């Protein structure tokens, strides 16, 4: 669906969220965070959810991990520019109406649909759930449908891997509307410019579990260490050998993260790198350029994070305010849901 096809009534609500299971990294930044910051100026109402219930679906034995990461993930978002004046920031479990909505949605999905969902299949494998999937985990797309639809959000910035989950949510909404009455809008997922960021080790995806990601909160020393150990071109033994730019992580990152005014210089470095000879740049030189560009991006993010972290009661107040607004929307939608389902008894 294009923007112009979204009906006016539903035109203006954006919602997104993260699982609080660890610090956010550059892959999250280019895949989704950058978009949510830009888009908070384009929609009347914006929500950002910390999906603690969803995080528990594969961390049931470790609730402390979820708790420890809750405020960290909020700080990461505030640091990149999610602005509490524009975006209501709230915690999933503090809006119980979402759980109630999920219960109604569960009747509209089959176990087989969930078992065949590509996102669930991939994640179940990653988490070692192939033999025996917890019901809560299997049902998280249903829970996520409720996360999005409690406020009738239409625009959802997400990572590419989440698109099948949004498709499932749309199927649920459609079925609900047909069975009971037109309550829910169609959801459109919006994926960032870089759907998948390579890992610092050359692996197809930067991820926490693979230990190949640069975090938004990394110190300058950590950034330097990670860039210096980045995967380059294993076939280039001597600086004068012809090098490969394709598949070279340092160049991939420069393409994505360097400031536009550096693009000319980077093109010339690439050219000399591929040509080889005495003029060819050394790996260290290119890596130093990447460290410089990443610091230009990440230093202000880290500074903003530290500024917010100095006043945690204020951050908690941001959440309390966000929860109150989310609950208003949720209660209004749930009243409508009960009405069309004919379970609005008294
Ligand atoms: N499943 C999302 C992820 O893993 C997090 C999430 C939970 C979410 N609820 C959401 C994203 C609602 C968008 C909308 O990244």
C-alpha cells in the first residue's frame, strides 16, 4: 500500500517497538531507528513500545535480563532522537488492554498459520525451540497484532525480518473486521534503507548473539577495537596487491555511515584499493577513516544518552506519561471491540 491509499480516518498513527533483551546496535539504527526518528514528524500520533512481554516469550527463565534492559532500550531510543514530546513511549505490560485484545485475536489464528510463519520458523531455529515451542513464543505474532492495533496504528517501522509478523496482523485484522465489524485499519510496515547490516566479521547479519555488532552505546575505545578487527579482504596479503571492495566490511560500513561529503574521497580510495600498486591505501588507513565517521555519528548519540541517564526519574516519568496515553487509546478501542463482539454486557 502506498501512503496515498491509507484512508484519512486511519492516516495518522505510527507505532513501533523493541524487545528489551540487549543494547541496540548499528543494524537496528539503519534498519528501523533512523526511520522512527524521521517519521515522528510525519504523523499526528506516534507510539514507541518497549515489548517486555514479547521479550519474555523466549526469556521466561530470565526476567531479570528483561528488566535490566528495559530502561537501556528506552535510553538508546532517546539517544538517537526519539522525542518524548512527539512520541509516546510506553511499556507493553503496563497496558493490560493489549493482553485482553490478544485473547480475542487468538480465536482468529490457527496453530498451523503460526508454525508456518517465516519469522517464527527462523527465530524458533535460532532459539533452539524446534523440538518444543513455548506457546507464548509461538503466539507472539498474535500479541504483536494487539500491540499495533490497540491504537489502530497504520504505519509501523520495523526490521525486514518482521514483515511476515505484520502480514499475520493484517490477516487477523481483516478476519476480525469481517466477523464482527470494521474496527481495524490496514497496517503498512516500513523498512529502513539498509534492511540488513553485515556483521563486523563479514557474517550476513550484525547481531548481539553473534557478537559482531557495534552498539549505539559503545565507547570510542570499543568502536576503535571493533573497527580495527573488522573483516576486510583475506586475499590482499600485501598493501600493493589488488584488493576487493565488494564484500569488504569496512567499505560496506563506509558506504552506509560516512557523511555525504566524504563520498568523493571514498570513491577514490576504493579505486586505488582495487587497482593495487604503490598508491593503494593500507587497511589501517581505511579503518581509521571509518572510525572517524562512526564517531561523528555515535559521539552525539552517546552524549545524549548520558544526558538522559543522569536523570532517571525523568525517564521514568516519560514512561508513565506514555503509558497513560497508550491506555486511553487502548480503552477506547477495547470498548469498540467489545461492542461489535456483543460482549459489552453492562
Ligand atoms: N517484534 C519486534 C522486534 O523483534 C518488536 C515489537 C514488539 C514490535 N511489538 C511491536 C515492533 C509492535 C513493531 C510493532 O523487533
